[in-house]
């Protein structure tokens, strides 16, 4: 079944969101956590989809908490790169950063939040749906 163009307009000039749905889109939207059709059937959480941020939330999902240096070594990245990506996740509420001192040495620890865990689960569900749709198609 061919998809209709999403650029059609309704009578009031707004984009017409009603269109035929392909079988692959149907299987994607039937999976818990898949993106709604109006966001596009293949739309992923762009915040988590980026490789370094996916690595951060995945590592924190299987570890109660990790220090900045642990994450840096695990992901084989630089201080600056890890800082930028961790800050984006923190700003989104996906990870929590706790800064402290051990003596005079600063210590930064990260942990995944409940919102971050839910976002990762939705992302993984969506990726599984993509894999199933690709294998079935």
C-alpha cells in the first residue's frame, strides 16, 4: 500500500494528518512506546538516539551510579565531549548529576532518573519494532 503525501492540506489550510498507514507503520505504532504517526513512524527520541548519549543512559541503566571518570573510560571519550552530552541529558531530566568532594578532589556522579529510564525503555521498544518491521518486510 503506498503512502499518501503528508503535505496535503485540509479545508482550513492546516496540514492533513490523516493518511494511509503502511503495515510497517502499523506494527511500529502498535508497540508500547512507539512514536505517534503524526511525529513520523520512524521518529526516535533524538536526545537518546545520539551515540554518546545512548551510551550514557545505557551505562547508567545497568549501574546504580557512575562517576564522571568511570563514564569517560567506559565510553572512551574526552572530558569536554562527555560534559556536553551529560549536560543535555541532565537538562532533559534523564540523568541526575551530584557533585561532591573527597577531601579536596572534586567528584561528579551520575545516575539515571525515572524519566530517563522511561525514555530509554520507549527508545528500546521503538528500536525493537523497527527491527521486527524490517525483518518481516
